[in-house]
C-alpha cells in the first residue's frame, strides 16, 4: 500500500519497541547531531569529596537528563532521547521531534532512523495526539518544554534572493471545520469542495465563506476530487469512488473495484479515469458508472493523471509515465527516463511535463512522446508543477520555485522566499500563487516575478491550492491543520514592491 497520502500512527507498544531498538544506534545518531555521549566513570559518585563541581552547562545537561529520565519513554525522540516538544510522524509511521528529523533529512539522509527503510517521501505530519499528551505531562510535572519552532532552523536563502514582499497579511478568512489534513480542493461556481483525512467532504459557499454541507459517506481519508457534468467525484483510501449529484448532494453512487487508495481522478471523453495505489487505472462510463476497462501497465502506485492531445498521462512511483488513448483505451506508449517516483504532471497545449523525486523535470512532446528536454536545477524532490502562458513553474523540497521559459526551455529565474518545501502552485489573475510547508501562501507578480504578497493564517503546511480560473479574484488553500484559507488576489503589485 502506498504511503503518500496518509500516515499510520504506531501503537504505544510499537513505539516502545522501536525506541528499544534505537539503543543500538544511539551513539551514532547523537554524534550526528553534535551531542556525543559523555564518558562516565563507574567509580565516581556524587558523594565523593574529591569530585569537581559541575559547570553551569553540565548542570543544565544533568537536569535535562533527569527530566528526560522521568518522562515516559514514548515521549522521548528516538534520535536525541529528549522529550519531544514538537513530535512529527514520518512516512514509515515513526515519530521524532521536528528539529531532529529535519536535521537528519538536511544532512542528506533519505531513510527512517529507526528502521533504515528508504522514505517514499520526506513529508512529516504533526502528531497532535502525542504533542497534547506531552504538554499535559509537562504541565503536571512543572517542566518547561522548548518553544515550537514554526520555521526550519536550517532554511537559508541565497544573499541575492529577491524577497520583496510587504509585511505578512492575514487571510481574508480562515475556514474551520475539518479535523485533519485537507488533501484536495475544487471550486465550481459559488461552491468550494474540500476533501480531508477526516473522511469527509465539506461544501463551502465562497461568497458567504461558510460551510453549507458535510458529505459523510467514505470510511477512510478522502484523497482526490474531480468535477464534471454536474457531478462531484471523490476518491478515498477506502478504495472506492463516490459520485455526488451537485444539484442535490444526496447519498452518492459508489464505484468499487480498486484494491488500494484512489489517489487521482480526471474526466475526459465521457469517461472517468481513476488512478490508484493498486497500480491500476480504472475507466468508468459516465452514464452507467460501470467500469469498462482496467488499464494495467504500471508496476507501482499511480500518483497523478493529466490530459493532453486526446490522451491520458499517468505518473507512477515506478518512475514511468504511461500514455493512454482516451477513445481506444489502449496504451500508446511508456515515457521512461526518470530514476525515481513521478509525483507531478502538468500539460500545456502540445507538451507534457513530469516532475520526479530524482530532482528533474522532463519535457515530452504530447504527440510523438519524445523527451525534448531534461530540466535540471532543483536539488531535491520536485513536488508540484504549474503551466502559465509563457512559463513552466516547478516547486520543490529544496524550498524554491524554478521558472522555465516555455519557448527555449531554459531556466528563466529561481524564486526564493519560502523557508520550507513548496507543495502547491496555481496561476490566478496575473499571479503565481505558492503554498509551502512554512505555513504561508505567497503571491508572485508574473510580469516581474517578484513576491508581492506573503499571507499567513494557517497553523501548519499549505498542502493544496485552487481557484475558479486564471481570472478569479480569490484563491483557496487547504492545510495540514484542517483549515481552508481564502485569499484575495492582488489587483496590482503594492507600490512598495513595484
């Protein structure tokens, strides 16, 4: 089963076993963090008259060790063995303190410290349950925890980074309702649809900015949405697709057949295409909602779908992109070249772009399927792609946005401003909009490619962005904290940033 869309929280006993296993590599991990083990003389005793008094630093270390020793082991980070003030969960399900795992990843590691398993992705989700338990324990025992670090301590922008935004501004409104991460959002007319790990889809009035309906039918996290022909389609980790009538939003039609999470949906030629972690793409008739074909060529989870030139392009963790004829429902070809998972696809008029964990973006002719160019420049996973009128935009875990000229395919500019991974991009009303793990939404003027607005309001990473179109006055963001942000697109760059 794929791990891109949800995290499995380990049980209390699983965590204890993992921490016990960490004893074998404790010294190496502490050495990595610059905290070598102290040599202890077994003959020494606090009551020994000749013993030297501890320095202030030593006393602080000893006090910290006493506090950590008193803490339940489940509250301690397996890397530094200190009480976790900001526990986060990796894709493997193991929990670490945020600053420790960020330093581990920043050091070039792509494995789980406890298991040694290679990470499918580098996302880490807050473990709110454990964080609350730690805080409650600390309050009861009079222990002061480290303050939460909302930004990465290792985030460094080049000295010439063109950061020109004004002071951060709040959202027009932050909409609360979901209890867990928002995985997908779609806009249709006056309504916004948001899909969440809390198993629900919320329907919002975009004018009144309020929730008007909660769709509860899925039994596991809802990961994907698509809108077409008066229908809303939702794909879930429960392996099913729900079909909702937009007029009534009544109990949906259920499409079953996938054996793992439904991660991507798209509609073309009167058919619904669903990509799943079971490595298949199912094709559904839009009239009867019967499965009319199962496309089986991928050997790994299907992560993303895109449409171009009468074809469906499917990107997979097997490092390939498969191409399918929409009418014949046959494979046209396989695009090879990436060496790691393909997580992002975007389509222009005649070109298709694929972004991968191998840090590259590949440019494909949508008709001939020839690889025209390999775009190199990012230093970490390419997470998201967006196509504008003149440029391709790629967002990465390296905290940057690369701007590529569509005519020459050369790198036009690198945008620095975010202090964490760039997870979402969209184009709206003369602006590129970006969402990041640094909790912010930023607006970039397309003519100058300067950041003209930095918006704050979410308490955790911005995972997805959506608007009603390139001329829309509003952009909506979905966050790991379960909230929806509503942002007004600047009518023109502020005077201070022109």
